[in-house]
């Protein structure tokens, strides 16, 4: 990219695959600015929890990010704050140290979707726990306590809600008299059934909901060149090659299904359709440039 564009001081915006420490260090050493989200491999969950905890406790204020729409409104996009973290890495055999800006951002739409998904998983896990009390055909009832917690933990793991529920397991003893039969005297048989009662830990659920929707973005651009609100918009509007590849897979090009048997025919067909792909991509680029020059915003685009 440097060879084709020329010069330095580029701003590289990408997805989580560009978040490797070696890639970020390479861009920093070359004088380029980067912006990308950090995946779990680059940012452990405990570190993200510490970032979010500072907001939940009220010690860290957040900045609100909005976007101007064609109707003149500014919908709420995200909240977040920036922090500096020192980093060191090896680039071309030399040790490089720099301060990286980390943008701790909570997307409003992502948080709302994560909240609904979490509540749905809790409801499913609760129903799965209650189903342990009903005996289906060919399924024995729980008569001992040890197997029950394992079954409950399996349902929690399945729906990814570990630690979000409190479980009570009272045992029920049911005596049943047996009449005398032949040489067998009359006795009382005691049946012991272990049941599970699911109680939702509301505090744990509320804490988990407060953590959904958060994501950390790494950038080396200073705050005066790339403020937090602008960084949110830059990432949301960055180029995605998957969109162009999707043109080949859908209308109007429609590569699949290809009823060809020879590889050279398939290669020729894809190359021919790529000509139309380039025309559509070029047209979208020209429209975007002219809208930017005219300072015009089209709803839904």
C-alpha cells in the first residue's frame, strides 16, 4: 500500500484482523496512523472489564457520538472515552516503544441487541433448568444431589450464562406404603426426588447487561487529528471488500449457481463478471465523491 500510494502519514482503517500487535507496530514505525478494533487475542476480557468498570463506577466520564441525518436529526450512535497505554514491540530487529490511544466505545445499537440476546439466553437457560424436574419417556428422575449440579452447569454453559443465576435444590421425600404380599410384610417405601429451582440473580444480570456493547479501538492518531466521535464515524464508513464481493454473489451479476464443468470456463466467467463489478464499484465511488463535494446526505445511503 505504501509503494502504490507513496509517502507516509497514511491513515489505515481496518477490522479486527489488523489488530495484531506486529501490524500496529509496523504502521507506527512507518509514521502511519491506524484505527482498528482489538479482538480478544489482543485485549483480554479482564482488561476490558477494568475499562468498563471505571465507567460503571462513575469515575470515568464518556463522550456522546452522533451522526447528522438527511432529516437534520442526530441519533445516538455510541458513548466512549479515550485513554493512553504504553506499548513496546520489535520492528525489523529494533525495539519500538510508543503510546497508543485506546478508544473504549459502547455502541448503542450493539448494546441494545446484546441486551436482548442476553435476556433471551437467560430465559432459555431457566427453562432448561426447570425441564430437569420433569421426567420424560426413558429419562429417570434425579434421586441424588451430585448429578444435578452437573446437569444445571451444562445448561448454563450451553446458553453462555455462567454465573448469572442462583440455583436452589431442595430434596423432596415421598413415602409410599406397600401392602403385604405373600411372604413380604407390609412396609413403607421412601422415594427421594431432587428438584431444581431456578432463581435469576438480578444483580449479576444487570452487571452483565452493563458490559455488553463495549469494544476497544486502537489508534495512534492524536486526539486533535482524530477525535473519538470522528473515529466512530471513520470506522463505520471504512471500505469493506466484502461488499464488492457480495456484488458478484447477488444481483445483478449473480455468480452462483454456475453451471460450468471446466475450471477455465469458470475462471473466464468470473473475469468477465468482474468487469461489471468494476463498473458498479466505480459508479459508487463517483457518487460518493460528488455527494461529499455537494455536502449532500441521502437517507439510507
